[in-house]
């Protein structure tokens, strides 16, 4: 599923409010919570995003934000398995302790 896109010279991210509610929001309105939600989706699901091309974005702020997010998420997606394994092992002791 696509979570980052460029349309009409603007960058957007898909804000998922709940299971049945989602909306495309301009990238300059992204919050820390939105980034965390996207990070979780990138790790746990089929995460797609439109390629960054500076010439497709007229707004300089959108260029900077989209480029940085796109680069970071490419890194995360390429290391998804390693990242997930490291995260799980980091919290394994706490999970084992509190799940009993």
C-alpha cells in the first residue's frame, strides 16, 4: 500500500486515523506521532512510497521534508528484517517477564 505520494506538485502522506478512516495530508503537516505510525507500518506491512524527484515538487519545504523522509524510510525498508529482529531482542526480556 502506498503511504507517501507526490501529486499536483505537493507531497502527501497517508494519515491512518483508525481501521476505517484515512486521509492524504500535506507532508509539511506531519507530526511526530504520524512519523511513528508510518515507521510502524513500514516495519510491519507492505510499505510503498513514490520516488523522490525534486522537479515534481514546487514547494521547497515539501522537497526538503519528503526527501529526508523518503531517504530514511528507504534505509528502514532495506533493513526491515534486521531492524525487527534487533527490536524484538532488545525488549525480549521485558516481554518475557510481563507476559507470564
